């Protein structure tokens, strides 16, 4: 009888456990490429920021409609050059530590480090003062009207945890540094890290002590993220029910997904532009057959290459219509993008050939194009199309398509002659684009672009409060940039998400999955 009771108890326990497991809302999620690192101040790359944003939090964030909203700061105000942020009380890090203003000051100092990819965003902050545990003040170098907009990707770390684990400074990703923060974390966010196997599986579980648990509709208990590089395998996983959510389904398969029972897709124009960079700043290209000079240093060559790209063909054939041909390297919705500035650069192969001949390259030249193959929608296919288009004007392009983890350091280390890059704008302001890509000291300005007036405007608009005057300066800078053609704009992306009918995940123009808003049926 005692043995039978034990068997019965064990059986009931198993049934209860199975019921709990079945009732748990597990979001099985995939996309083509993993986050580059879990260090929150190392890499300013959207998928990396989005994943870190599930576990870490910022003072100010954006909702799925891209509205600026409070997160760890409940309110903020400015008086001249001083911004005051009032912090949310009762917030705990995952390890149980209290979140205080000291952690804010520490996080800002860490993000300003030379190895941080976020230093440009807080370049104007010259002093941080802890007023009390829940109040912090930032003094900026001149009035900064857009400081809150610049903080939406700046995550807060626990100072004590960073010190205890020897990660006071951010990971130097370009130098392939390994630190404790690369695979471990301690945030305040809605999910805690359970396990991390880069490029294989990342598991997160809901933070039962999260301050926002009752304020958001999301009901996800666990997230299992598996990157799947192959596009066909990725969509097959969704069709078979192996995953519930695909962040970047193959564009050519969207109709197939929509037509499948129990599945759906959704699309939105993204705040991201895809473009090519040409290193015009070096004396001699590393991968070209032209020695002793740099073809990209000649504006006629850069214009010819812009004229040789058939953006409409890329939109129609490569992107399945899900892109908008671009004339500038920032998208609609960003202050500074106007129809005139974003007017499509026309296809004109005859004029391009003439310009090449005028520049002394009638017979063309060779160069390597560095391209990611697991970052942007159809990134490698876009590069393949460009190779064929540029061949028509004598530019013989050798394509090197590699994973983003190897691709981005080549740009950051300034060893790429010609490369693809995509740029999103979380601040929705052109200053972000100028400071990273076009200012002579920008950390992602790997083309060597240096226009004194653009540098001057980049600095001036950081503290200009007259909106009309500021907008006028931004427009002047874009006019100069369009004339100089340091980059080859291709298109503004349209993103698509695929998911099971039982998953309600609001799509956002920044392509961030925000599980706090995800409801599973």
C-alpha cells in the first residue's frame, strides 16, 4: 500500500509538472544572425542592442510606435546645460542589488570609454553629479536639446557587479577581446539570462521581480533564441512549428508563410538605410590593381559608381519590392530626410563611363567589396547585384561575403576599401548619422570623409535650440554630402516579421522585438 501511494504521488507530481510546462509561454525565436556580445556598451549594432534590451534597461526608451517613453528614469527636465533625471525607485538588478544613481554615473563613464561603441551618443556630457540615490544630473558642453533621444540605447549596469567581475571597461570587440560581460549579465530588465551559447542558443526567463511586470501586456515566460543562418531552413522552421517567430523571414517566402495555416506576416518601413562605403581617405587602396593613387579619392569615380547602380532593379528583383531606393544615407522619419535630399540617384551608365574616362580610368580598376552575409535583408544578394552593375563601367569587384562578426571589425579597424553597411537612427535625428558616419572623427567614418563645414555643423546642431535654424543647418550639411558623394546609398529597408497566429508581437520601425509587449495565446 505504501509503495502504491508513492507511485500515485509521483504520477500526480509528473502530471502537475507537465501541466506547468505546457502552460508556460515559451517564445521560440530565430533570425539569421546572433547578437555580437552581451556587453551592453561594446557594440552599437541593432540586433545586439535589441537582445541586450531584454535584460538591461535604459533611462529613456522607445515603445513600438517609436515614442520616447520613461524606463529607469520616471521623469527628466533641463535647465540650460543641466539635465536632471529622477530615477524609478524600488528597482533591483537580477542579482538582487538596488539600482541607484551611482550605477547611472558608472554606466555613463563606462559608455564613454574609448572601447565603447556608444561614446559619440554621450559626447556632449562633460559632468555627472549624483544628487541622491534617485536623482542624477548631467551637464553638457553647451545646451543639448536632444540628450534624452541619445540615451535610448545606453544600458544601465550594476557598478558592484562590474567591479567584482573585472568588467569596469567595455569589451574591445574590434580587438576580439573576451571578458565576463560578453556571455554574462546582470541587468534590471524583464528577462534574466539562463544560458548563452553564441551562434547556437540563448535562453532567457521572465524576471519575476521586474518593476514593470504589471504595467505591460506581455505574458512570455521564457525566450529561446536560435540563430539560423540559412534562409530556407529558417522559414522551414517556422512552417514546421519548430519556432514561433522569425524576425527576418526570406522576402520571397512571405506569401507562402501568409498562406500557411496558423501563420502570419507583418511589414513596416524600417528606420535603416543600406549603403556602400568607399575609402577615399587612404593614399592607395589595399585591394586594387591601381598603385600609387586612390580611385575613390576622385569625385568623378564616386559619382560614376553611384550612377551605375540600378536601385529600382535591386528593389524589384532582389528585394521583392520591399525597399525604397535611397538618395541619402538616412531614412524617412529622421529629422533631415526630405524628398529633395532623398531624391533617387538616376541610373546613367553612359554618363558613368564618361566620368570614369575623364578621371583616367577608362579601362576601369579592380577592388574588393566586403559584404556581410547574415545581417541585412538579402545583404549578399544586393552585393552580388552591385558587382554585376559596376562591371558595366569597368569596375571589377571581387566579392568577399562573410558573417557580420568578422565583417564589422574590418570597418572599425579601417582595413576595408569598399564595404556594405546599414545604419539605423534610434535618435530619429541626423546628428546621429553625422557624428558616427560623416564627422571626421566619427567612429564609423571608415571612408575618410572630412568636410570642414559638415564637421562644423555636426558640432553646432548638438546645442542649437532654434528648430528652424537647426533644420536649416542639417539641410545644408546633407546638400554638401550629396554633392561630395562619400557613400553610395542603395535603399531604405522594409522589414518583415513572420510568426504563429498565437503570437501577437507588435512590429517596430527599429526592428526591435520587445517581449514586454508580446502576448502569446
